[in-house]
C-alpha cells in the first residue's frame, strides 16, 4: 500500500504561537491519515519535490513509499 508522508507547516506555526506540541507529521494512505512526532520507514522510499503539482493539502515536498511505515 502506498504511503505519503509530509510535514504540516501550519501545525508547526500554530505550535510555535500557542506553545502546544501537536504532531506535525502526517502519513496518508488511501485508508487513513495518521499523525505523529516520529515516523519509521521500514524499506525503500522516495522523497519528492513538486512545486508545480503540490499535494491537495498544499505540500510541495513529501516522502512516498510502498514499505511498511510506523507512526509514533
């Protein structure tokens, strides 16, 4: 199953403003979105930069993998 992992810059900014420590890493699959502070990719992955075709969430840089992903 393909996973897309990216960093949510809006949460980073909100955490800086409020002092909260909400997870900023998002791991998306066709089934779910998981949020965490750490991610472990157990196999090959690819980092993509696509400024002209960002993800629907607005991310221009992300990691794609078909390997198992552990979100902590």
